[in-house]
C-alpha cells in the first residue's frame, strides 16, 4: 500500500466507520436481513451512490487519464428492478435534498472521491457474500464483481501519478465524500 493510500485510510477511518455503521448499511450484515430491508437499503443508496459515481466518472471521462472507473449504478438500478422496485417510483438520483454537489476540479479531488467509490466496490465483495447467504436464491448485481482488480488498477494509477496528487486535497475530498454519502442516505426518501 502506498503512503497516499495509508494516509487516506487513516484520515477517513472515522468517516468510513460512521458510514459503515449507519443503520441502513449495517443491517446488510445482520443475520436477520430480509428482502424488504435489502430493497430499502439499495433504494436509499441509489441516491448517494449515483451522485458520487456521476462526479467521479464525469471527471475521469473529461480528463481522459489512463485510469477510467467502470460505472456500476446501472447494476444497482437493475438489481432494484429485479427486486420489484420501479425506478420511476424512486426519487431522482440527483435529488439529494441539498442542491447539486460541485464537480471535481482537480486530479487530487478526483483521487479522493474515487478512493471512496472504488473502496465501496472492494467492500461490496464482502457484502455480496453475506447478502447471498442470507437472502437465499438472490444474486447480488451491484455488490458483486471484481472489486480487487478495480482497486489495484486505481492504486497503480495513483502510484504512477503520485507527484501530481496533492495529498491534503485528496484527503479532504475523500472525507467530504464519505460525509456526503452519509448525509444523503441519512435522509429518508424511500418511495
């Protein structure tokens, strides 16, 4: 693990822990998880995930760096539809209640936000195993995938671009991204 990633991990530890322990997300690991709980959690996550993913993907697409994150919000929406949730019944993904979040303007900001996004993909692998064990017959779409491969690609890019990344900006953006995700899922908007 590079020094940048060690610094990001340490600086975001509290915000990350707070998000992981949010009641909606924490129940994904409970033995008594139900399909209803899972649907509600995914529906609420859609708002937060879409906002973060849109910011990150937009930056990398415009900047045309060698690193390009793979979008996955379509998997979340597809899984919700498989669970019987009409996407049209949900609030728009851009309606997070506090206005639009500013786009990412620098490589350092993008690294901070991408750290949170790709970290969620990595953590999703653990969640997928737990969820599929508890919800027999259900195959996770959103949480499944090769998070480790995406994480390694992102780390490799950051190591190669380290001289162009301002650590304090990346850290500030990562912490803000965790906090924003928490505030969005903390606002009950489930349709």
